[in-house]
C-alpha cells in the first residue's frame, strides 16, 4: 500500500488565528534516511537567579549540581567563566551579571541590554526573512517575582539591546501566546469566541476528527498518536486555565494565577512569602507549557527564567529530592529578620567558603532540580534523527554571579556557572570543564559553530576561540 506523506510542518488551523502542531508521525518521515539537517535549528537561554558560588561548583555532582547528573551525558558544564567585562560601575552583579548572561555585554540603561543575545543572533542568521508561518518568532517565559530592571528576568535581546519579545510570567498567558488569544471579556455576545474560551482545541475539533477517524490518511499508529498528542494539549490547557469541564455549561474562567505577579510581586523590593510547593507548581506548569511549545514546533528561539536575578523570596516548606528530604525552608525565621532581610537572597550575601552554607546549598540544589525538570522534558521527546530535542537544540544555561558577596566585583563576576547542550553535535557533552575564559569568547565560539557570521561585543575586540567546547 502506498504510504501517504505529510509535511513536517502540517498544522491544524482553527478560528481566531489558533494553530495546533502535530507530533512527528511516520507519514512525515521521508523514505530516505533522515539527516541532521532536517532537524530544525533551535536556541534557548535558560536563566536561574542568584547563581552558584564558584567554590560549590568544584564539588561537581556530589554537591548542588546533583540534580543535573542524570542529564550529564547531554550537557557540557563550564566552570570558571569570566563576565567581569559586564560590570557597570555603581550597580552590582544582580543586574550586571544578569545583563551579561547570553549577551556578554554590560547593560545599556535599565531597560536594555548592551547588545544581542545568542538565541537572537542564531535566529536572524537562520531566518533572515522571518520565521515560518504559524510560529511564535521569539518565546520568552518565566516564573519570577523581582521586577526592578528588565534584564533581571528577560534574557533574549535584539541587536540594539531591546527585548526580543514580551515575557509571559503567568502560565495561561504563555499558553495564549503559543496557541492564540481566545477572546476577551468584551466578547460575551460572540458565540464563537465564547466557545473558544472554553478550549482552544474546540476550534480544530473537525480537523482532529478527520485525522483520527476512519477516513484519515494516517495509519492506525499515527491516528493513535494524534489522539494522544491532542489529549496532552488538553491536559496542559486544563492545568493552565484550571478548567474541569468543557461542555456548554463550563464555569467562568478563574483567576490567572494563585501567586502574585506584576507590581504585587515585588512590593518595594522587600520580597514576598512563598511556599516551596506553590513556587514549584507554578514553575513546572510554565516549564511544561514552554517545552510543549518547542515539541509542537511553535517556538524555536527564546528564553525561559526560573527566578529573577537577585530574587527576594521568604521561602517555607519541605524540600525533597529523589524521595528524600533535603531541607526544610524557613528563611525569615532562620535569618531572624523581616522584609528583604529575611529573604533567601541573603544566604548568597552571607556565603563563606570556609563554612557549610547549608541554607544556600539547599536553595541552589532546588534551583538545579527545577532547571533539570525543564531539560528533562526536552530530553523525553525523540526526533526524526534519533536524538532528543535537548540533544538537537542549543540550550544555554547561566545565571548572574559566581559569588554573591558584593564587596569584590571581580570575584562576583568571575566563575559564573554555565552549561550548554550538544546542539546536534556541535558542542562537547558529558564533561565538566574548567575553562578560565571570558563569556564573550564562549558565546562567540558557539555562534561560530552555527556559522552566523556575527559576533557579540565590540567589533574591535580580538576574538579568542574556545576550542575546548567544540565537538
């Protein structure tokens, strides 16, 4: 029987501009062997706030990096990366280092970076005429609460240093960004838009029935895969919108998030109270939705943030990893201070390489667990060339500081943690390297591997390739 062939970018198109990508199906794979060149180029920056003090990085997977160990073979961990060039006199690494993450340039005022970020240089090089139809040009999302100065939480920038896209900080806002806005409060008289508010999948239901029904051009395995795939979207939609039913009597949409966002999230910079379970629930929903957008080929470039640079949270609750309790957070009580003085932020300022730093270790370990959660989602999806999305993509992971103590700029902006994925065979993985290099050279070596023809930073600065990271 002749096999029906479908294009890899086949989409279900609905009303209101909604597009739902299909998973990779047997009918989308050409008879000839799939080559690496058929896998889309992707680049995403993953940022986590407050950093990992350089002395703790030397412990490898025996310390706070333990949650990354299951992904060791898919990552290259780089220690001793220098971002001192990003120092802006009179400010500190929470801002300077965050601006330099993925750009290697100091900030240009409080609302701009000093130049482009890695993901945007690769995007413009690969898609000079714009992204394919139905794709979000740049997707930026994150769970964060410290709002002062944009580069604390946004980590994707255009050539002129402006943000590449608006960041979505609420899970259902990210969902709308990926799948299309489904009507507003003023649409109550429009039956079609009322229906769309119940579920974005309602708008493609007829096409879904076609591809999963008896007259489908797909084989039985692919029909089942389409059904499972759309059911996963429905599941994420339920979690993002907290819906429980989708019939004619569906309840009104509930509040967008149980956690404070916007101005309420950072009252006077004094920090907010946060239960660890609430924080993790919000982040994991964001991470799931972001990973789903990549899996559906709705996004290929952007950035995702787990906690802003200099994040101020008073965290409480039991933190567990691998079935064991690691620590019981109670920042305000242990610091014996209220307001900003009682936030986890202070453990970084109190770091002492001669002490155990138990609280900081627990917080840093938790951050690595949640970064690993997102990376694992990308590693769970295999693509046509037999590799996972994580292996095929350029994932750059970093933070703002190598030491939380503000007294010494060089110490604070040296030894900044970095990790990258293999980018479809471009970079080494499965190692921990002590580079002793500047971030600008690491980033530009990555761009050279993508043959972008562009470099970050000043045009007159001598470029020093970091051959040690190349596969």
